C-alpha cells in the first residue's frame, strides 16, 4: 500500500516503474474490444419507458481509456464512437461525435490533475462532464433544427456519472490493473 | 511494451487544442451537411447494415427467454385462447363479407360516376424490434425494410388505428416516426360531421392535439377522428383519435383540441405497413 511512498526519495520519481506503470500495458485490441462491448450493451433491448435513463456506457469506457491510455484512445476514438452512436440511433451525424470530442478534450486537459486524486476525487472531477455531454447533444439538436427536445434525457448523464466508480473498479479488474490505492498517492 | 503505448521522445504532432479544433470543425460541417442534404443517407444505411445484424444477435437471447416462457403455457389456456380466436375469426369473416359487398357496390358507384376505382392496399406485417434512444423524435424500428418492399412515407397502423409513418428505410428494417412526434401530423375528418382538420403530435407519449381550431368549430369531447384521405398518403377511414377536451384560446385566436390516439402508438408489438397495391 505504501510502496510508492517508500520508494520516493524527497518526492523525486523512482527510477524503476512502480504500481500502475508496472501493470500490463493496455493494448489497442483491449481498448477497442472494451469500447465496442460497452457500446453494444447500450443497444440491448432496454425497456421502452426507461430509455431516457440508459447510461452511456460507451462514453464511460472511452473516458476511462482517455485517462489510462491517452495514446490509444483520444479524440479519434471519441469521434468514431460518436459517429457510430449517431448512425445507430438515427440522429444527426456528428451530434454525439462532437459532444464526445468535447468530453475527451476536457478529460485530457484534466488528466495530469486527476493523478493526484483518489477514485472518489476523480469521480467528483468527472461527474459534471457526463450531464454536460447530454446537455450539449440536446442543445445542438435544438440548434440544428429539431423543434422539440425531451429534457428527461439529461438524467442519463447523471446515471452515467453515478456509474463512474463501479465502472472503474470493473474495468480495473478486467484489464488486470492493480487495485487502486485508497489513500492519497503523494505528489 | 508496444511502441504505441510509449510516449515519443520528440513531439512531432499537432497540439491537443489544434486537433480538438479540427475535430470540432469536422463535426460541425458533418452536421450541417447531414441536416441540409440527404447525401449522408448512404453512410447511414451502410453503418446500419453493419449494426443491425449485431443488434439482432444481441436481442436474440432475450427473445429466446420470452419464447421459453411461452413454452410452459398450460394446455387449458391454449385451448381457451384457440376457441376465442376461432370465434373472433368467425365474426371477422362475417364482417369481411359485408365489407366486400360494400366495396363492390362502391366500385360500381365509382364507375357510374366516372371516377377511377379507389386504389387497393397491400399490407406488410411487421414487428416492432426496438425503440431508439432519441431525445428529438418519437420513433420505433420495425423488422421490415426495402428487401420486403417497404418504401418511405407509407402509413403504419395496428389493429386499433393509425400509429405513424415510415420515415427511413434500411435493407432489413425501417424507422417509423410515431404519430405522437411533435413534427408529425395527419389530415383527419370528424366521424360525426365530416369536418376536416389536422391532428398533430404534441411531444407527449399519449396525447395528440388539433393546433389551429376555429373558435366556433363543431367539435366535442368524445368525437372520433378518422383519416380523411386528402393527402394521398393515409388512406381514408383509418381511426386516429378521440377528442378529449377543447381548450379555448388564451393567447392566440385559435382554440385547441386535445385528443387521445386510438391506435396503441408504439405499444403493440405487431403493426401493419400499408403499401399501394401493384397494378398489373
């Protein structure tokens, strides 16, 4: 648990990779499969009355990889996932692509800062992004000529935000990352 | 460690902000093109052709479970249901004879009046396979597409009444915009006095409205509205809605009528797409 703290001398970076870096590095295939699987989960036959509550699992996994493997999943992945989303749901092409790009951009900006926080702290940083993404989609839809919007869909963003912590734990387990340190990891 | 996961020693690529700006620009252009021109429908159909089979595979276990539940139905229930259906079929047959008599009489009157006979309809049975997560329009996806001869623009009904219109056709599925969608409307006629009005969706799942109703129009709660057949899309005489209440004008010179759709809009699993009958 205090492995990192011990090996740090006067706060300088250890020579040998520790903890997270030592874990199996994420591969392109792993990233691709997890994002596609999460996206497919959202396409399951959810009950029609609760469609506005269905969380955006694809985005969740995308943000996870934005944080842990930004060289494998960044703006390009966000754009592609967004296009797939728009095409399958019959929405204006580019609507989700744009909002995902915005979220990814913000996450990449926040990334360095997030490293200093525990899982809960990270969740607090990321929570506003998911409703923001939904709001962006709804507003862009309005701007591009839809006359009416179902504002209940904002709730999906809140559900997605609430799922961040469990999703992180599940993805950590699936991708073989070491368990997270619950205490603040120096800096 | 694969080279892709390693940060390069010298950064020789665009900055994050620049790349972000470029992606934003591409998205905005894409949306503009998609909303103005129909050029993107090819892309859409292509992606849908890939995703649709995958979705079918995903849905399959759920359908299997539902079917497995049906396997254990009690024999007694089946017999009772069969009796009920037989009875219903008898009644429908009798009604059908009446209908055929009326139709031939109607055709005769048409020829007497020198009018072309009313076009027949060809019915395509379809099943609702999913509702889409779309905050802007109310629509469902049915499992019949261009392979089955479905064409965009055709009316969709269920056993009770009109439910919507086919708006997009894919190879093996098509998208039906429901009558309750805000931008959807149908020309109707009051059954009682033949008054012609336009009924539209109001963005609620269970209500329709007549938006611009004359203050003195003779429309009462309880009136049944049928399609008038004036637009050439919806054939005449399909039940659409029942008037619930008339709202007197407050801020504008028109009254408004709130109606309840008669068809189970998107509730029933089986629907029928009405196609024009092919003439030899």
